[in-house]
């Protein structure tokens, strides 16, 4: 392939071309040795949704979320899986390909962005599961109320990508310099699942916890995913704070990455 086809070294076109090649490689490696292939991208959120739906609708008296609850769950669980799997992979982003990271001339941020892109593609490929449950809900007594808010889903995807890039630029180099942070990150992710409005909505939280939840950027992002099915999820305060926090994490990630890039390369 000629240089003209992929852009000059250091150009945005060359960067995007390399980003796509690395992301495509990740997807091929992930599914080439798997018998179920694509199904793995939907099985995790599908099983999780089934478990929580059963517990909160068949075992306990549920007082959170909206009907149909399975759609309420799926609209947050699918982006949560994207978030969780990306942050988990950030902890090994540079150590996994240390030799390649040291020897290539492309910007090292690409090792973070390729994770966001490949996991984002998996997320988009899992959206038919959401569509399936929405269609099934139309046959029940409490169907999902589709509305204009569906137009906000692309905005939610972009905001989540911004948040993930910022977190990746922050987490990835720190985990190279301090190996214990990999295990710490896993513990934080477990706690963050319950601290984020996945199985409940922000409005279900009591008192000051509702205000504190707004400063979790995932609260605003999940609200944008849900508002097209549950108009009650529209909360300009929560969504606005979520957007601001996402870009603040991006700015912090860029600043930290620039400062730690050289020490990180010495450590690899």
C-alpha cells in the first residue's frame, strides 16, 4: 500500500488508518478462535439482564426503574459492558504489546484509542438485542414508549467515547508505572457498577445521593441512552453534568498522559 493511500507519517490520516488496522486486529483475534463468535458480545449483558430481571421482578418487590424493566436494564447494561471491558483492557494496554509500543513511531495514544474503538464496535453490534426486547415489549401490557429521545443515542455514544478515551489515557500509563493499580481498577469497577444507575434510575436515589450521582458521568450518559424509551429519564442537570465531567476526564487524561509517557516507556 502506498504512502499516499494511508497518509504521510505523522498525519491524521495515517493515525486513523493505523487505528483502524489495530482495532480490526483486536476483533479478529477475539473472534477467530471462538466458536460462538459475535454471540459473545451479547451473551454477557443478556445473561446479566436476565438475572437482574428475575431477581427484581419475580423474587423481590421492585420499586426502582421503569416498565418494561428488561428494556430499562438493557439500555444501561449494554453501554456498561462497553465501559467495563474497555477500562479493564486499559490496565494492560501497553504491557500487552510492550515491544511494539517501544518500537513504533505512531503516537502511543493509539493503544488506548484502539481499545475504545474495538469495544465500541462490539457495543454497536450488540444493539440488535435491545431492539429485540423493545419489539417483544410491544406485545406486553407495558410496552416501551418510543419517542424523539432516540435521537440522543448517537450523542450518548460520542460522550461515552470521550469519557473512555480520557480514562484510558489516565489509567493505562499509571498501570505501567504501578502494577498494583490493575487489581485496584478491577475492585473500583465492581463498586462503580452499583454506584451507577444501571439497575435503578438517578431519581430512585434518596436525598443527597441523587445529587452526588449526577457527578458520575455515566449517570448522564445512561440517561441519554434511556430517554428514547423512557421520557421520564430526561434530566438536563444530570445530562449536562455528565457531559462536562466526560470532557474534564478527557482533559485530565491528556495532561497526565503527556506527563507520564516518557517515564512509562522507560518502564516498559
